[in-house]
C-alpha cells in the first residue's frame, strides 16, 4: 500500500473510530507477545488516526500509539459486530484468526464499530512521545501529502545521493516517504525522466520540478483512493500498450538500482537525452 492509499485509509478510520472508547480487544494468544500492552488500551479512546508515508499511527488518550504498516496483503477492515463474528467464525474454520479485533463503543442507541486487522503487517506499540525516536520512523523522509516543508526537505535529501538513479531515489523512504513502484513509474513519465537518469545529472530547477510532480501525482492518487476508484495509470504495468502521448509501445526496464521493473515510454523518456522541463 502506497502513501496516498494509506492516507485515505487513515481518513476513513478517523471517521469511524476516533473519539470512541475501546470496549474489547481480541488477540490470538499464540501469535502475539504484546497482549498486556494491547489490553491496557481497553477503556481508552483513539484520539486520532494519522499517517506518514506508508505508516498508520493510532494515538490513544492515555499516551500510547499503535504503529502499523500494511504489508503482505494485510489490511484494516471496519465491520459491524455481527459481520465481525461471521469473519471470526470463518477464519476459525480456516485456522486463520485475525491478528487483532478491536470493538469500539459507538454511543447510546448506536451499533458498536469493530476494526479488524488481518494479514502480516508490521505492528508496534509505543509511548506516543517516543514514536518519533523509533529507528524506522526517525529516518523517514518527508511525506508529500502532509509535510509543509516538503519542497525544501525533498531537494536537500535527494541531492545527498548523486549516484542513485532518480527511480531508486523515489523509492528510498529516507528521501521521500510513501512512494511505491507504481507511483514511481508515473512520476518518471510525468517528468519525462528516463529510468537510468542519475540524480547528479539534474539541475536544481529540475529537482524542484520533480518535487512538484511528486506532490501533484500523490495528491491525485489520494483523491482517487478517497473515492475508492482505481488510479488511471498511464505507464505502470502497461507493457505493449501504446503511450497516451505518442502511441509508442510502452516497455519495461529491468536494469534499475531499485530491484523493481520500471515501465516507461522510450520515445517520451529517451535514454541518453538530457531531460528538459518542457519536453
């Protein structure tokens, strides 16, 4: 899950569970070693759900934060109590109970809300005042959807890696938080940068242009995610299809530093040609 989808999920969770006290937490004993810490959250309120890059943060009223990154097909689902019981029963038959089931009180006359975490996420429980000091959080780069200083911070960080390709730099979570391979390909296409282009070859104006493109595409992806609509990819995973601009066949580059395929148009993003702001 990339940053825009994570932000949309955080917004949805905020609407559904913020301000509601936790009534019950169900945790499979054979899978978790943090049961005591989790149970201490019963009776407390989630003050807000926020995101940075690919991370979700659940800030509780008693100074505890859950950190969660959804990887390996993991997901948060919001269910009614009846639906949650149906999921529990079905999972029990398959011997795959949810990793975490949280029941929230929704007020007098209203149905309780249940949040279910399934899959294999990265999950930590920390005092809220120590979250920023956690090794994986401390080194994260700016989030283009939430960092007010992104246009200053991103150029500084990316310039520290002149030998990296721009493609690899965009996937480095210490340079920019939240980008995955799909948005990386779309950003390179929007800027007309070839997959093999090095950071050191970019002018300052081109890096500023890249920063603006990152913000713009992430904002667009966030809008589609909030509307639960698929993002209209123009090059990602479209090998053999025509480029929307020049109709050249889109191809996949397999030689990148980031160990991912990069889909691109060889005419709009030619190898060996210096990039310009107005191709």
